[in-house]
C-alpha cells in the first residue's frame, strides 16, 4: 500500500540542499511525488511529498529516517500525510486570484481573512515584493490557486474582492469557471 509523508526543510542556502533530503528518501525506498522550494534572503525552504510502500511501521521508519538527517543550520520536519493533494476534504471548483499594487502592511492578512470567512481553501500562494519599473516603489504581487466550495456565492465573493481592492488600493484579478 502506498503511503505519503510530507517533509518541510529550512536552512542556509547552499548547493545540494534539496539533494540532502531526496537522497535519503531514495535510500529508504521512497519516491518523491511533489516538491516545492524557494530561496528567501540567504535561506532555502522546501516542502516535499514522498511516498513509501507498506504499512504504519514503514511510514514511521521513513519519518524517523528523514527527521534523523543532521545538517548544520537546517530544520527538518516530517509526518505522515493524511491524503495526497486534495482541498482539505471539501469539494469545490478551482479558481485563481492575482493581486498587484503598492506594498503595504496587512495585504496578505486581509485577503486570507476574506477567504477564510468564506471557507475557501488556498491550494497554493506566492507573494513577492519588487521595485516598480518607473518609480522604484515597492510593488507586491500575489498569486493564489483556490478551491472554492460549491456553497459559496461567487457574485458575493466578487463584490467582497472589489470592496477589498478599493479599500487597500490595489488590483485584483479573479478567474473562476463561472466567469
């Protein structure tokens, strides 16, 4: 039986960082199913979903083997994953949200609070701050993939996003199959 383990790794960026984990996964007979990573300042962060064949004892041994990796300036956490992928057990439709504007404190909090109140699950989200080309002003860009429960009123959600857009003075592009 195929079981899944999710691992998060954070540490000082250096060559071979991801291989530190993936080589151990291979040694224990695991298979990397999904991996996301990024560099932030001088740090590197990765989230890796891998599978192992077997039951509870094989999963426990795999978790222990990955957590047992010792590397300087590195934090590693692994645990059995409940399921592969999915949206937290809630069925719904996928949508995409992009927000762009002058960077200001609280943007992520405001957007995620709006989504939380409507029980919308964030499947993935990236947020970056860069300098605007002409002015050099700090410009944020957030992109998110969402899973929206069928019970959510999409028109009401769009209205709330427009209100947030006006309140925080940034642009939101919301793409949903309903248009």
